[in-house]
């Protein structure tokens, strides 16, 4: 089986997903909500995670909506709802309102969220949005710090 071929314009977003999967693995393996793990979550969020969500919501999905009616797209709806859940869990961790279950929940959601975007949403976007439009938005997607 061959890997997914990601359109050049979406590669920075896909690289962000690698960072999210590493964090998800660390969160899911944790036995206690320690300061090191909390710091990993904060750094992930502040060094690109939050910006990644904004780039998807403010740039990628609007161009996709130009070619597809999104209110009927269950995968996009799930994607956006998961963005809300992830933001909430990160906020709980940042404000010390988290036990190990919150860390594990964030790890599980991050992992499934990345798989949804990579295997379903991004694939559909690159098959739907014409290449000139994808290349036109490419410069909005930044590398993670």
C-alpha cells in the first residue's frame, strides 16, 4: 500500500500533524499529569498548534467552501468540533484544571483528529480545489516553530 500523496500546498499543514502525533503519543503514554508534559502541550500550542487551527479555519476551509457545500460535510463538521474540543482541553491543561484523564483525552482526540484530516479532509480538499487555488493559499501555511 502506498502512502498518501499530499499536495505541495498542504505539506506544511501535514508537517504540523506529525508534531501533533508525537505529542498525542506522549500524552497517551503518560501515567501522571506532570509539569514536563504540561509544558509540551503549551509549547505545541503556542509554537504553532493554535495558528494551525486558524490557518485551516480561516484559509483552507473557505477556499474549499468555494467548491463544496460544507454544511452537509460531516467530516468538516467533525473537524471543526474537534478543534473546539482540543482548544478546551489545552486551556484546561494550561490553567492546571487537568488530571491524567484530560491529558489522555487530548492525546486520543489529537490522534484521531490528525487521521481525519490527513486521510479524509485534506484528501478531499486536494481532489476538489483546483491547483491554482491551492497554490494561491500556500503561503498562508507556516512551518511550526
